[in-house]
C-alpha cells in the first residue's frame, strides 16, 4: 500500500470492477484495461455510494472532499485484486474439486461430457463453459469461456454455498495468460489440442502453448493429454509420469480398440487404465472420439467405475451448437456447429464425409477483429465441401466484405497451386446465406452451418443483434416448405 485516505476499518459488503454495479458498501477496484481505465469511473462509483476505492494512480485532491469514502492506493490494482478476491469470498476454490479443460478445439463438448459423467455418478457438479455457467438450479449464459478473476471467485463461492463438490471448467489461453485462475489448484486437467487461433493475442504458437501449459503447472493430479497432437507430445515431455495419453493413432493410456460413427452417434470399445469400456454415445464424428476419450480419462481419475462411465456418456444427448442436427423431417441433413478454426472446420467436414452424403454444402465466415491469419486457412479447409458459401460471422468493427475477401483469397491461392477447383459464393448477410444453402440442398445432402454454434446474437459494428443459426435454419426450412409437418 502506498497511501491510505479515510477510515482504515471501513466495512465492505461487496467488490466490483464495474462502476455501474456499485451499491453502498461496495469496494470499487479501478483496473486499467486494454480499452477502458477504471480510474475514469471513480467519481461515478463514489456517487453510487462506494465505501472504498482501490486505485493505483495518486489519490487526487478532489477525492479528499469525499469524506464518506476510503481511498487505498497500491502499485498494481490487478495484482491486489488477485489476492483480495479469493480472500473476500473465503477462498472458495480450496473447497471444490476443480477439473480444468484447455485446448483450441473440443473444450466445450469435453466439459459437457465430464459434467454428465460426474452428475450421473451422483456428484453435485458445477459447469463453467463457453456456453453457460450452471449448477444446482442455476444457469446463466456465458460472456467469456472463462469468467474474469472477480466473477470467477464469486461463482466458486455461490457454487460452494449450493453444496457443489466438483467443478468442470473450460480454461482459455486468455484466462491463463491474464491469471484469472491464479491460485486455483486443479485435481486433473485435459489438453485437447493446439491449432491456429488467437494469434492476434498470442502472436506465435509457442506463446499460445506457453499459456496453455500454465493450467498443468496448477494441477496436482492427472494430466490427460491428446498425444495425436504434436503440442500434446511436447506437454508430456514436461512430466511423463503424470500423463495419461489418449488418441486414436497413439495407443497410450486411453484409445479406441474400434469405433463406428453414424448420424445417430458413436459406438466404441475403449482401452483404459481400468480395462476395456464399451461406449454408446449420442455424439457423432471422429473428432468426438477424442472428446469422449478425454472425458473417460477424467472420469477414471475421479474414481468412477466402468458402468458409471458407460452410462454417463450415454446420458449426454446433445451439446448446444456442437454438431447439432436441425431435423424438421426434411430429406437432407442440416447441422449447426461451432467450428471456427481451420482445424475444427477440417475435422467437421471429415466427420460429415464418413456419413456418406451426396453433397456437402457449407456456410461459414470468420470473426472480425480477431486472428486474420487463419482466414485464408479456413477457406482452404472448406474446400472439402462440394459447395461453399462464405458469409458473415461476427464482423464486429471490420467490413464484412474485407473478411470474406481474406477467406476467398485462401481458396484462390490454393486453387492456383494445386489445380483443385472450388464452387464458392459470397453472400454477406448470414440469414440470406443460410436460406440459400438450404434452398440448394437436395435429398441425401448435408448442409453445414459453421462458426457460431450456440450463439444467440451477432456482433455487427457496435451493435449486438439477436441471431441464432439454429432458429434461422428452422425458419428457412419452414419458409421453403422442406419439412415434415409432424416434426415441426
């Protein structure tokens, strides 16, 4: 502490980093962010009744008139909050069994599978995911894959008070790099894979991997690592005795002896550290074999039996926006999926190809103000489809046409190099593009709508407008009279 102004023993009922949520009795922490500075909102926090202000800039003379407010100046408010937040909520993470899942693709499905396993085994489980935070009778839509430091400690506290014992959480590279989970100790952790994404933030794959590694440095139990991924192999080299490796090609601790994928789901026999386990899952595709293997590893590390694992996997019917089938009785298949990286798109298309469709029609885009380097690679990955429709994802502040040009450039360059042709169209409006994809579909075809998955809105400029790929697809099917009314 550099300086204290006001009563040293002020009573604090809550902590906030958002001046709009300040109530009388709140400690307002002024954080310096990438786009905003909390110090600019101190006066608003005072006006709303903040009992104390934690800041890192010198205490202004004008604040000395606010005699009802205590001011505490420190060197770094972010660092102070890392210690303050767990203390304020009585270190809730220490009273929970935390399971962390990190990687570029597959985190959400793996998290939902683990939640299903633990719930089926009778454990009171909490979930923190890209889609939602949920526990007991509570469910709230997620803003980020991993909540901010203060929000996360509050969630842990609420879960602990609701008698939650085990928490399954997706842990993003941003969260690890920004120390949002600093001080948390994990019982076990999963590494799904590492492919190009977020390089606008991490700059290089090495820095991206370094962020992911932090989770395992905070894990006291089993590391469950995908060894079919080259970065997973690098991770095992750090602590080989702690790793249960999984994969289809690498036969380590967990691997499928055999598996079969259909549109209805997966059938597989898995070799595990506790012997063979038979699996019947509602999830389809080779990519979900990996997610199931990872979840089984967590289940075994958590002490579950073979039958609990078999029944737990079968209990999960669907992960929102992950290979989600839109079925209104039409004579072709419509699938909505969150795939938004080159690797995820390639795996999605490979999974669909194994189902034997007549044609694959894919509709996708790329997010604005994010990793531009992956856009041409997304275009190349999409060339596995028979018909490609490029459209807006969340363009944010960028011109949609610029993003679509970046994707199309990948297709053009690859075509010139290889001679491979690609039938693609550009339709910037996502709703129009989805309707067009469905209009093109004929009996036995598969329409893939990729990139947004579970998301229920679209970011265009400074606006966030309601938009759900699944509902848009349903409305297009109805409008084009391509449905069986019994399934409407």
